[in-house]
């Protein structure tokens, strides 16, 4: 319920996340992307890679 509500409240049609749990977020419709926007790629390099390995970018395009 929390993920669905956060997605619903997100102000844009595209919702980007970084995660090391891609299978979990795929259940909500997120798709892994190999070429994320520069801001997301920078986050993975700058922050996520230092915290844990296997972090990927994912996107969900809202249909509402």
C-alpha cells in the first residue's frame, strides 16, 4: 500500500527509483532501465554504489 500511495502522489508521470530489489518493484510495474537520466546515474555512482552493490535504476510510467 505504501509504494502504491507514494507513486500515486508523485507529481510526474514518470517515477524513477534506485534499488537493489528490482524484483520487488517490478511487481508494481517498475521496469529496469540500463540508460537512466543523468541525475539518476549520478545518484547510483555517488551514493548507492557506496552503500551496497547491485543497485539499478527503474522507472514506472503512470497511466492515470
